[in-house]
C-alpha cells in the first residue's frame, strides 16, 4: 500500500487549496438575520475561559425567541445565501460557507483520514472508550493499542443508556482519536482512525513529508 502517486496527488491538492470549506446551517426553524457579509473574517471564541465570544454569524428568531449563533470555525465567509436574509428558513437549511485556512496539523489529519480505516459513530451520542481499551491507552498511548474485529472498543451513551460498541474493520492500531469522551458526536462522524500494522511506515512517511514540505514554504 505504498500508493505514492495518490499521495502526491493528495499533497498537491492541499498545496493548491489549503482550506476546509465549512457549511453553516440553520440550527432550527425560524426567521434568520445575517450578521456577516461575504469576505468578512470570522473567529471562534477565545481567551483562557473562552470569555471572548466568537463572531456572530446570524440570529434566528423562533416565536420571538431570538438565538445568536457564533462562529465555530476561524476563516473567511466564502459564500452567503443573501436571499434568505430576513426570511423564514427550515432547520438544516444551508446559510453560508466559511473558508477555513488549514494548519499543518489539520492537513496531516485530513490526509490521514483518506489513508486510515475510519470507524464512524453509529448514532448521534456521547462516546467513551471501553474500560479495558482506556486502561491500555492510559498505560501505553492509543498508538500502542491494537484492536481486532469483534473487540468491544467503545461505550455509546444515549438517553442515559450505555451500549457497548464492537469494532468492525481491519485489525490495526488506534492511530487517531477524533472524539472527546462525553462530548456529543454527530451520527456518521469518525470516532477513531485505525492503521493496519503494515501501513505504519507509510503513515510516518506522510507525516514527515507534509512537515518538511510545509516547513519549507510557510
């Protein structure tokens, strides 16, 4: 699996466009009022206690209950659906897109997501590692923990009910962890990235190469 050509293609994609495009949707049904314009820079909450609020993207009014929605991503407003300003929108309607400049670490993670075997959240819920897996992670770190198909690897906590989640996928080490224990994860979002032992040298090569390439240019 040393598909160097694909890897070069991936790298050149991020070189030419080192951004994530993050869509922002209406959180619920209501009348929407935009507070930003296309091309405007937006920032997330900052400060030690996140006491400096993020940029307000829009307000949404449902039955005189006004909610303010702030940016969850740093970047520039790349596109905004201005026709919806002041209009009634359905929950989940796309309002705008934020162009987020990727840091080197994020570029590495994005490329790895295309190479690792991702294990996705079966439902929107909170997740924790199974106690056995967590104790192995605590002792040696996630990258030293090998998991096999059928292993109980996670606990899904939903509506005060805990359900064991069994691993389906190829045998490998837990290379990347994409969730925080006890923080809600959307259905379908990746929870972990698993790397087959024979792919580890390739993963290391990707990380080294990205660091070298980006350091020489940034």
